[in-house]
């Protein structure tokens, strides 16, 4: 359920920006923008949010999302929207910048609500008990140098 909610938020962000930008710069139809939004949302969610974000963090994931959104919007617009190349490139860049800015906030939501451990695990292991279990103490017998020197001098 957490992933469905996250996908819905991401789709709403992507679709809102694409409807705003692509209708200004091109003659894209509602169905074309909806299809572009769905494809790009699913691809960037799997690659950027589930793979890159947990491993590399928010900054790298936002940069990767910007690159994927720019390339994805431009490539999909090539197939669906019949416009001049310059308009599509500019529209792709502007839309990718706007979505990447929103994605930085979305990544914070992902890290706090979606990518956290399952609630059942917290019932048995809270963060404090896990941290305490990681502590280790080294026990060793140290030689008393003073008594060794004294013992060596007496012989």
C-alpha cells in the first residue's frame, strides 16, 4: 500500500508538470501526455526511487531523475507529439527541472514513509535495542609492568 500511495503522489507531480509545460510548448493531446506521464513515472520510480535513492541518497537520485526525465520526456514526445525539435527539447528541459525540484521533496517522503523497515520489526527491535546490541566490549588481561619489573629486579 505504501508503494501505491507513493506512485500516486509521483504520478500527480509528473502529470501536473507535464500538462502545464507540454501544452504550452506543443500541441500534445490529453491522452498523449497521460501516457507519457505513466511511462515516465513507472520507469523513474523503479530506477530512481527504489534502486538509486536507498543506495546513493537524495542528491544523486535527484540528478538521476533529472537526466531520466529529460531523456524520457524528449524521447516519448518524439513518438507522440509532432512538434519542432527545439520546442520539444526546451519543453523537456523545463519540465525535467520542475519535476526534479519536486522529486527532492518526494525523496524525503520516500525515505521517511516508504523505504523504512516494516512496522512489525519495530515491535521486536526498536532502534535503541539494535544500537545497544551493536556495542562490543573487549576484555583482556593486561600485564602489570610495574610488578614484572619489580619481579625481574629481585631475581
